[in-house]
C-alpha cells in the first residue's frame, strides 16, 4: 500500500516562563481582573523574555515535535512558520531562521501570514505537499511574540494577548484518515478591523509613525467578535459537509483561543457539550498563530484525542480570514 495519507506524527509546544496575571495588568492600565475574566475568560498569559523571539520560541516547540515523530531535522523537506510577528519585517522569512537553527539542511522554508488564522492555513498547506506525494516530512510551526506588537497603554487590546509557539510534524503514511477536508476563507473588507497600521510598505516607519504609536496592533473588538461567532460554526459546518460528516461525528473541536465567550457562542451554535470543545484561553490568552497547536498539544497530553477520533480545528483572525479543517486521528 502506498503512503497516500498524511498524519500528525509529532507535536510540541513552548510557553515562555514569565506569567503575567490580570492583577499585574491592573497596575499598568485602567482595567480589572473582574473585567478581563468576565469579558474574555483570560486569567493569565505568558510573555517572552527580552532575548526570546518568534524564531527562538518556534525552535523550542519544534524540537520536541521532531523527537516525538522520530524525524531528524536533516530529514525535513519543508518548514512552514505561521506568524504575524516575524523576527524581521518582510524578510528574511522566520522559516529560514528556524531552518538554520534546527540544522534542517534539506528543507525549504517560508512563512505564512494570515493573522491568528495563519496556523490553520499553514497546516492545510503542509498537508497538501504530502498528499501530492511531493514531500514526506513537513514541519508546521505557529509562533507569535504578540507582546512585541501590543500597545501596553491600550487596555482594549493589551489584556487579551500572550506569547507562545506550537509545532506539528506532518508525515506521509499508509494509515487511512488524516486531513479529511478543509475550508479556507477571507473577507478583506474587514482588514481595518484588526491590523498594524505602520511598518509595512503602505506606511513605512518614520518619526511620525512611532509618535502616533502606529506600529502597534489596533482592533475593533466588537466587530471581530461578531465575525468570529459567525465564522467558527459556519466554517466548521462547511468543512464537515465536505467530509460527509455532521456535528454528531465530532469528538473534539479545537477553536482558536481568543475569548471564552466566542468559544461558548460557537459551541452552543454547534450544539456540542462542553467536553467536546477544548479551551485553555484562561492560561495563555490569545497567542495568535500558536493558539491552535498549543491547544492541540494539551488536548493530546490530556488524552482527549485517541486514534479514530474526528477533530475539527478552526483558526480565524486578521484579514479577516479563517481556516477550518477536519482530521481523522490516525
Ligand atoms: O485573534 C482574533 C482576534 N481577536 C478577537 O477575537 C477578539 C474579539 N473581540 C473580543 O474578544 C471582545 O470584543 C473584547 C474582549 C475585545 C471586548 O469585549 P466586549 O464585551 O466586546 O467589550 P466592549 O469592546 O464592548 O467594551 C465594553 C466596555 C467599554 O466601555 P464603554 O464604552 O461601554 O464605556 C470599553 O471601553 O469595556 C471597556 N473596556 C475595558 N474596561 C476595563 C475595554 N477594555 C477594557 C479593559 N478593562 N481592559
């Protein structure tokens, strides 16, 4: 039998050591532990040390994933880094930095930028390289140092995000299952709802842009909230339909961890019991591209996914964009 499927053969995560709880934020901006918990479900988040970067966190998540998969760095065909906070703006790709740090001498490397949806896109892209038969071992990492693009004076955003990385190793396999279906979507009308105004080619860095704090993330939280509550159930139902499945077949949903209220809303819409939706937003906040791979790791560590399970992942974010995928755990 030929290796005609793809499987997630290894996984790893990295959370920076420093824990910042809501009380620490109370001392920085006009907020309260009660407000943050009630409106987002977040209790604490991790913040990268000054010397840590998106690349260094990605490498620390990738190494255990490679070990678990039994893949040497030198056997990797491709490295995809999903991130919105690359080490350098534009180039080089953080993927190339990760490739060098791992010693993945045979691998191609690039970044996928799709806001908090990037890991969802990266996972589907990586799987395609394997499903076409072109490649056998692909590393997909979601890594974001959100603390570097957050305006620590803006209480409407700074309480929501955290830093982390998560990684998976995709391998060709003859075990049936793997990626059953996916839905990728974008609604660029929503671009101004969640963006970093300056530092790109549209508004290069200048004294004025720095003074205007235009290098920090800006978000219209209410509109992004509405978008998210529509797109999670909508895209998961569409992906299930493409796989010939229904919500009754779902063993676990791993949604992007942005806000417990968004997740609860989606869970009710999908008519799923709480135990079939994974959440860890309380511990890490919104870690952007790292959110789904870190949640996947923790779900696996907790034994919440076993062979044969049907798992839905749904990433969404700036763009606005979304990426949902249905996997049969093989
Ligand atoms: O990864 C993808 C992207 N992001 C998301 O998915 C985030 C989506 N949005 C959200 O999660 C929610 O909209 C937020 C958590 C950002 C905000 O929750 P909300 O229930 O939509 O609150 P709101 O924006 O309607 O603000 C309510 C009030 C406002 O005061 P007024 O105008 O009613 O007087 C805000 O100024 O809460 C105020 N507020 C705060 N108060 C204390 C906003 N941020 C804070 C804060 N502490 N940190």
